[in-house]
């Protein structure tokens, strides 16, 4: 067995540990995976925050198969195919305000790189090329490429990879257990943390800053919900100083917080939005950047035969991804999934917060169908307790995810109340069993 698993260098995985006791998934349908022993596992994390409509949805499966037979590939540079335009239109229709231009990528990481490059080029085409600084936030996750890693703020993702992009700075994160532990929904304290951006404006001068990028809800760092008023304040400061605001909606996009985008849930419209994952229900890799009209317009000024934005990927708007994306949006619409997290959120919240009295639990956080349960780290062994909870849940037939000592939940938006109960009772048992 070990020899068979040897060649694959697995991403974000403890390879040697995994290969000694592999967890192999071989089938998926609806709310469930099955492993190589035929055991059914309830999916508490939508795969990796992406399978929002549940697994192997027939409409999506069929659309991919038909598209592969009809036209497998079409070059995206100086050429187009109808489904790319149709999907862009459909995504723009879901986005808030005048966010109505869509640039396709193949992943969340690529969407982030694209948004950062778009922001820099936007200022340059407007004659403000001195705006070269990019501001991220501590504990942010924006994928694994150099731009995203540089604006990201998770030390383990940064420390091995040299000096990264120059000219990047970070505002403070918003996690404050002392003030906000066990908040239901948005925490009450911390809007003033947005003022940290003013500190960086004072340090660097706002005229040097191109953009600020944040996740409206930080997922990979352990589910951090924005304090009430925080995102509004960030928007105001950006407006005051001519800085573009980028929301990284890779996990929050497509229904996770009860609206198509978290921008709508929190009532704050950014200038650019990166998304991926739920765009195609995870079935074919695809990401996108959604831009406001004024950003696009700024580029459309030079000679008409000139390429306005020297950027793109061989697989931008890949026909299979576009077919999957259209079928995904149809499925979301038919089943009302983009607002279902809002309908289920109080049941989900109540269920999750019942874990407050379980051993080692120091915080429970929630918004829409996202949950985080933070555990006290084992002395001298951070992350180990949460990882053991993950293993215990998996053995008991429920897939959760851990980051640091936080257990993260982001189930498919088709989840039933009974399945929420199953996840929470499995978690309670696991947390109680794991010392
Ligand atoms: C907020 C955010 N941005 C970017 C990414 C990177 O996306 P991908 O893994 O598709 O490159 C992720 C992935 O989880 C994410 O959560």
C-alpha cells in the first residue's frame, strides 16, 4: 500500500503520516462521500468549502459531459466561446451594485493574483502609477502564489518562502477572544481595528497604496467573523484615500453566508472581488475576479486594437468550467441555495453553540453556514488536539476540517437539520473523547 501511495506528493498534507494511515475517498453523492472501504462519510465542509450544492449533481455532471463531447477547449486570447460570455453575465447579475465585469481564472489563488495585478494596473492607467503598495491583514489567507502569500498573514504559509513581494504591509487581524468569545453571528467589538489602515496610511502616505485585500469572513485562519461595522469602516477609509478595496470571496462567494456574496450580507461593496470554489460547485477548477464598472472603464481608454490588460491563463474560461458554472448557477437558483444559509443559520448557530460546555472549547463562531469551534491547544503541541478531533469524527463518519486548533464547518448548502445534528453530536463525542 505504502509503495502505491509513494509517488504523489500531497498538498497541505503530512505526507508520511497520511501514507501510513491513508484516508481515501472514492465516491461522492449529495451530502456524502464514501471511502475505499465503502464507508459513508457525511461532508461537513463541502469538500473544501466548494461543493455548495452537494456532490455529483446530475445537471452539473451532464453539462460537463456534454461540453467535453461538443467542444473540449477553445483558446481564450483574442477568441471567445458563447458560454464564457453567458457565465460572466450570470455571475455579474449575482454580484452587488455595479460589479459587472468578470475575468476568469482557474483557482482562488489565481483570482487573487489577478485582482492584485488589476489593482496595480488600474492606478497606472489612471496616471497614479506611484500607488504600488498592497495591504493585507494578519491571519489572512489569499492562496499560495507569491502575491496572495505576500498579502496573506498566516506565518506557516510565509516563513519558508523568502522575502516575497516588496511593498506589502498588513493591518491587524480582528480575532479577540477576550472581548468576543462565543458571539453569535458578528461580534460586537472591534470595528475600530479597521482604523489600523489609517496607521499604515500615515506611515506610507495613502498616495502610495494601491489596494487593501481582506476576506470578509476569514476561513482558513480559523473562521474569523468581521466585527459589526468593521467592513463599513474599512470601506470608508479606502474611499477617503482613493485606495481600492478587494474582498477575497473565495470561500464566502456563492451562498455561504446567506446571500450570493458576503458583500451583500454585510452591506459593503468592494471594488474588486475574487471568487472560485462554489462558482462551479468544485466540479471543474475555476476562479474569477469581479470588477466594478469604473475599474473596467479605466482600462478601456487607449487605442482600440491594444490589449488593455496583459494578463490571462491558457485555461481562462475553459469550456468545461463554463458549462459546469452555468449548470451550477442553475442548480443554485432552482433550489434557492444562495439564500438557504440565511434560512438555516439560526438552527445551525444554536446547534453549534450547544458545544460551548464541551471540554477544551474556548470559542464558537458562526455566520450563515460557516462555523468555527476553537479548542485550547495541547501544551507544547499546538494543532494536535483539533487534528485528533478531525480523525475521531472521520472514524465516526463525519468529515470536518481543522486549521490550527479550530474545527471549521462549511457544509453543502443542501444540508438538512438532522444532518446538522449529526455533525454536532459527532463533534461533541469527538471533543469529549480527545484528551
Ligand atoms: C479566501 C481564500 N482565498 C484564496 C484561496 C485559494 O484558492 P485555491 O486553493 O483555489 O487556489 C482560498 C482557498 O481556500 C481561500 O480560502
